C-alpha cells in the first residue's frame, strides 16, 4: 500500500493563494482599501469589486446593487461594511437565513464524508430526502421524487413528464396550458411556459404546444382544458408577477377540470414551496387537494442549490422511465443533506408557524402604511403595491432607498415591492422595516421627482426582477 502527501511548502503556497482569494484579495494583485466587517481581511471596496465584475461577468443581471461579503441570520454585510436586514432572502431561497449553524455543519460534514457520486449510485441522504418530501406532501403510494439543481431544471422535468403524458395518450394530447404572467424559469423548455414577452422573444423559436390563458379567469380555464390538454402548469401564487394569488376556488376548479379531462395538474412551487407560505406546500392551503406533480427548488436546500419534481401516484410516476431523464449533479449527497437539514430546522423550530405569524404581522403593518394601496401573499411571500403611476418607477426607486436605509427588498413591477425573507424573521425585525418604510417611500418619491433628497443610487440601476 502506498500513501501520498502534499509537500508542506507546495500545500502552503496553494493555501495562501486560495485563502487570499476567498478573503477577497487576489494573490497576484496588491491589497486594496477597505476591511470586511468582522473578518479582519484586507479587501477591495464594493466599487472596486463592481469594476472587476463588469470586466468578468456576463451582463445578464445588470449592475449588482451591492457586493455582499457576509451574512448571519436575516442580516448581511457588504464589502464597504454596511449592514442590511435581508427581506428578500436571495429571492425566497434562504429560508434559514444566512450561515445557519446546523445547515453549515451538515453541509461541511457531508462534504467531508461523501461529496459527489454519480447517478450510477445512490446515497442515504438522497433516499431520506425523497421519503421526507413524499411524506410532507402527503403523496400516496407509488409517488416518487426526481432531484435537479435549480427551479428551471425541476420545471424541465415537469414539462417532460407532461409531454410523456400527452404522447402516451390516444389520441395524443399536444397542448400544455399555462397562465399569463407565469414565471417558470429561463431554460428553453421552461421558457416556453414562462409568459413574459421580454424573456421569450429574444430566444424564439421556443418549443411549441403551450397555450397561455389569463390567470385567475375561470371561464378561460374551462375553455382551455380539453381532451387536447396534456397538462395544466401553474404557480399557486405568481411570485415574479408581483405575488399575485389565484382567486379562491381557482385551484380546486383547476383540479376538477384537469381530472375530468384526463390532464395532469402540475403546480410550480419553486417559489411557494418549502414553508414559504406558512405551509410546507402552498397547495396545502386547499384542504384535500392533490396535484399530479409539484416542482420545488429555492428554499429546499436553504441556499444550497437543489431542485425537485414530485410525482403523485404510480400512474404519473411511471410516465418517466430509465434513460428518459437525468442530471449529473441532481440529488448528490451534499445537496440532499442540505435539504434534510433545512426541513429538519423548519420543523423543529416551527418556522411554518413563524412564517404565518410574522407574515400576518408584516401584512397588517404594511396595510396601515400610508402610500401602500394593496397587500398580497401568504406567510412570508408578500407583495405590496405603492400609490404611484407605473410610469414613475417608484418601486425600483424604493428598492434603492431601502438599501440606503439598510433593507434588502425587490421590485417585481414598477409599483410593486416583494418581500421573501428568511422564515425565521422575527417580529422585531419586521417592525424595524415597518418603521423605516414611510421614510424609504419619501426618499423614493423624492428620487423619482428628481429632487435633492434622492437616495444615492450607489452603483445600482433600477432593474426589473432578476429571478
Ligand atoms: C415559480 C418559479 N418557477 C421556476 C423558477 C426558476 O427557478 P431557478 O431560477 O432556480 O431556475 C422560479 C424562479 O424564480 C420561480 O419563481
């Protein structure tokens, strides 16, 4: 038996270079200006990082609003030492906040034990997370899980499931129905379900066979679901569209119509799942409703990339067989360990109850705030509208004013703000935002009116939501 070891000097050299890069100082360039709050490392300022960003990253997101270097719970710090209350949670991802100790230690110890295997193999964490998801979803015998790495990949798997359902019907069912304003991801298949023209048109031709109908319109739904329909795909609450819930009874009617027509009901819970709305899944707000398939991602790994498709019952699960789908990374031991840790903390710390309570508190406070005209959402997925003409761009200006005031929020529309914080957000933290909001809105109004009280735009430009 032979052993090998890295010479101390070589190892040291590599570690020095790596730790410098991780701390923000490239080994080859002179150390620059500011110090990261809390780490003691010598690093570049936010502006210096942004300059390097613009020289190295593809410009698909616009200029980042800040350069973030550290987080703890619902707080994050930027490269210039400023602190923020993170009310966006990496867009509904960081359900346990930042640097959660249990999630961190589970990910580290799983990586130190078994990091990646191929799908020629399985691992205990993969099986355990699949079983856990099926139990939480109340899925019947024969239900199954496919693991991916992101929301769009979970939707790709769901779309392939829908095509299998359509192609194995006699006669073939060529159509998938989706909703206007729906957002389902950016890969080409998922993009065929996403509705927004600005996301779709530059990439035409997209795969066909998708019909979009007005969201929430029961007559349109009744007319659209026919014997030609392979599946109906929808978000229980449309997140990207501005946290738009479906009208009461819509989901139930969608279930009835799809069942009667022999079509699948596929719910995209990438944003609404994993406790975000105060239930494990948003569909569980409807008593006894069972979909045919559900997509998950965002919150599932608490920030570690993972997506999932759950198929309900054996008839649906059997639609995808060996060789018909796959993913190199999907379901790897570290991602699934992160999923198990995340679900464990949500349950043991009653984060569903917390999301429900703090979400209600936030919505009540928002509804009392002058200048807020509508408040929507469930749990800690919240959208609120501002009293403004859409052309004013008040919401993007409010995002910048909020940053200046130490809060991270997002504007999915020109007069709509979205909150999707950690499910462990406290009432006190929520109150801090509610207290600051009138001043934030004043600053945003001043900015859009072009007066001197404008928030310093920093380096950010008011961008549409970047899901
Ligand atoms: C409902 C929904 N589906 C799919 C996606 C795509 O997820 P991802 O960005 O992880 O690919 C998103 C992202 O925001 C989403 O909100």
